[in-house]
């Protein structure tokens, strides 16, 4: 019986220290009329996960919703970048002190030391939105979640179909559910292809993680190790560290590609377009914009979760761009069939057993 093989990557054991990211304090609200429509005193704020707003990935996707709201609605914005998890609490408190109408906490890591729930409970009159978070009884905390196993399943199927070596790779920036859900969906999709086609597929790296989303050296080390083991498609679930995977591919001389996550990497980082097979998009920009638009328009703040799925276009695979003619019409049709199966519930993209 054909089955997918999971292996721990041999690389990445000697990881370098995390690359430092400059901490920026609370940015001043923009001057009225500066790149924005006129007329709103609504103040929307955000605090980043570890790393900068221009990480070309997770943080940037969320921040894009803030700046689009500023431009389209004429609201004011404020923000703070976090160098480490220790910056979360003071950055959130700075947003409270700025009297933000809503503050977005970007990332699962705000669960560290119960930071977001502690700040929310201490400031019941403030409104918080937690991307990749949850509500555990708070009256002022709205979760934004995504069914990322759905689109990652499609990515895994595509990767297995595209691969000539039938060896795939993946790794994460941290061993947290918001990361591993991509990896597990990817493995499940590759397994589906293997079973359907009667061909074994190996996935490397399910247990491989860098020392954070700034660990460029660790990401490159893992990528080089997977390439040496035969991987020709790699899924880095590690924010902007896809750049390290691209560097490893170039350095290795291998005929390999990678898949982006969170944003449409081929579009936002066109210098890598010829290496990006597709991206597994977590469409945070739209979620942030939608939530701000509702609140600025007078809607009551709700703690009901916003859940992004394939069905509501909250997550999806990006266009194939340079690889469009390398993916058969049959495969494209199959991906659409799988998507519809996930939407109607006949396919459940659970982690491979």
C-alpha cells in the first residue's frame, strides 16, 4: 500500500541565534489627508508579532488591512512593532493609552504569559481583535481564525503532483498550532495524491523548526538539508524566512521551488517569482479591513469569531504565474474538485495519520 513517509530533516540542528528586529514605538497618527480619505476620527491600531511590519508575510498582511482602511475610510491609525514577546504587553498598553477604538494583536504568540487576555480583562472598555487567537470568556476580545489546513491540503496535493523526485520539504518558524496546521494540511494533501496515484511521496521536516521568525540562518540550514535529501518543493511556514529558502535553492543549484504562506509571495516579492510555485494565502488584509469597516460604520463590537475558509475566500491558493503552463489542466481541475469537496464536507483535510 502506497503511503507518504514522514522524516525528520537532518538539517537545522545547529541553528544560529535569531536575527534582531528593530523595535519601533507607537507611530503617530498620520496627518489628516495624508494619503487618506477625509472625515473619520475612528482610530484603529495594531501590534505586530515578533518581526517588522514589512516582513513580506504575516505581519505585513495584517498591517495592510490597517493602511487600506486609512486610505479608503479616512480613519486614523496607530501601531507598534514587537521585537520579542516581552514587548507585547507594553505595546498593547500603549494602544490602550492612545484610546484606540480597536486594537489588533497579530499572532498566536500573544498567548505568551496570557498577555492579550490579561490586557483585555484589565481594560474592559477597550476593544481587541486577536488574529490566530481565541476567546476564553473575555467580553472585549474578538478572535480571527483561519482553516489553513484547507488550502494547505490543496498545496500538498499540488506539490506532490509537481515534484519529479516525489520528495517534499517543510519547516516552521515555531512549533505552534498556527504554524503546524499548514504543515499537517500539506502532508495530508500530499498523502491524498500518493494514494490516488499509487506512488510513494516523502515529506521531510514535519519536526523541523527554526528558533523564531527572524532565524534566517536556521531557515537556510534546514532548506539546504532538505534539498540535499532530494526535496524539490519546500513549504516554509516561517513568515519572511522564505527568502532564506530561496537563497538555499539558488546556492544548491537544484531545480527546486518553494511555496509561500500568508501572502501571495510571487506578487509581493516578485524577485522570487520564478521560484514560487504558489502561495497558501491567509487573507488577513481583508479580515482587518472588514472588521474596521463595520466598526467605523457604526456596528457594535462583537466577540463572534471571524473564520476564514475556502468557502468565504478567507484562504486560498495564489495564482500560478510563471508556473501556470507547467501545471496541467487536469491538475487544475482536480484542485478545483478537491476545493469543492472540502467546502461541501466530503473531504476533511485532517492531519495524516
